[in-house]
């Protein structure tokens, strides 16, 4: 909270599954488990188009929550906004190799593709009605 006003935060340089998407609830639980009841430091990087504060969130011990979520396999490194972030790249590669979190799924759907599907702009392979090359 900032004063008495809660901030809506968009975690910087990562993208977690949407709440209705596979692993969405587990990713939210992982994030809550890291920060609930703790005083955190928020390093802001501006606002997104939805009015959320874009930020890195740090725990009292200095742990970067954004990095911890990628390390645990709960979120993707968002290459679109951090194409040269070597730390996030390495954390994601390690989580993938260890099949952690959403990487236990052999073909997890990135949230940006899921959002396109919800808006009706998804590639055919993501269409839930597509089965063996036939649209039903």
C-alpha cells in the first residue's frame, strides 16, 4: 500500500498465466506466498495502458519477487519487454530444464497467446475446437 491506497502492480519483465488459464491459480498462489504479510520494496518503471504500476518487487531480504516467480517456473520471461535480460533468461531455462511449475506441462501456453485466443486472434494450433486438423 502506498499511504492508504493499494497499488495495482504489473510485475516488470515477466508474464504469468492468466487466472483462468492453466497454472494461473498456482502462479497467483506462488506470488501471494512470497509477499503476503510482508513489507516489500517496489521499484517502479512507469505505468501500463491499464493504469497499473510496472514494478520489480523486492522482499525484505532483497529477493526479487519477479525473478523468484520465473525461477520457480510460475511465469515466463517476457522477452517482448526484456529481450536482453540474461538473468531472467537463465532463470527460465533452469526452471524449464527442471520441469518446475508450469514447465511440468510439455507444451504450456504462453499468456500472450492465451490472451490472443480469448480475443479471437489465436493461431490455429491454439484453438480448443481444432482436433486433428479439422475445425469443428
